[in-house]
């Protein structure tokens, strides 16, 4: 919004075009920037036949491969943790000198881990960027025409076309990146 004297109003309340927040505001995107418990950060794979950590990694990997939305993946991982892991889990925070029985792994914490903390599933962050582009284009395209005069607003048209062109570039880069990363994954899994 512009003020009467033509300057941009710096006191606007701005919001996300594609929200990843399950609830509340966050201090930063990764697990380390939050005090919340994260199962994947605080535990690791075990040799046991029953290895819930690896099971959850496999679930996320399979869903990422299917290009499921982040919200869907978070919901499924949360259900899996609640049913199969939390009831028998005990977590000792050595720094704080406390043990927490059945720690809560919130949906916010799961989302932070899979999208921003782990680099294991780069396609998930790429999906977020994709959704930002799509949401931005949908939003910008709603406000291009002057409804009284029926004229196309030149400035808004340029902004919309610019986003569409950047989106097209992003898609091309994404296609080549994920072609490369699939090869990398296959090569490293043979080692
Ligand atoms: Zn984490």
C-alpha cells in the first residue's frame, strides 16, 4: 500500500503466500533454533530389528518420492510417531539433566526437520518453492485488471509476467537438479 505522499507504507502487516506453520510464529526455520524436542535430531538409527527411527526415515522418503504435500507428510509422520514410538520412548536431555518420558514431537517440529533441517530430502524444500510460485501467481493474477475501466494495469501485468517467467526458469532448473540428484543417490547407495 502507498501512502498519500506516494511513499511505501512500512507499517503494513505482511503475511506468507504459502504458510508452512502448523501453529504460532517461529524464531527461525531449523530444529536448532527452537527448543522443541525433535525425534530425528535426538535419536539415530539402531542395529535393532525394531528400529523406529529408520522406519520414520523410510516413511518420509517414500512420501517425498510420491511428491506428497508437506502437510500430508507431517500428518502421517506425526501419527506414526504417536502410535509406534512415543508410547515407549524415554529421552534424556543431558545438558538439562532431565529425562522426559514419552516426549511430544509436535507437527511444527516435524515440519521444521523435514523441510529446513535435514538435507536428506531436497525435493521437499523444492516443493515448498513450487507452492510459493503457484500461490504468488494465483494471487497476482487476481489483481491485474481495473474493474471500473476494464484496463490491464501495466505495472501489475509486468510483475505477474515476471513471476511467471521466474517460475518457468525454476521449473527447468528443478527438472535438471532432480535428474542429477537421483543419479547421485543411486551412485552413493552402491558404495
Ligand atoms: Zn530435527
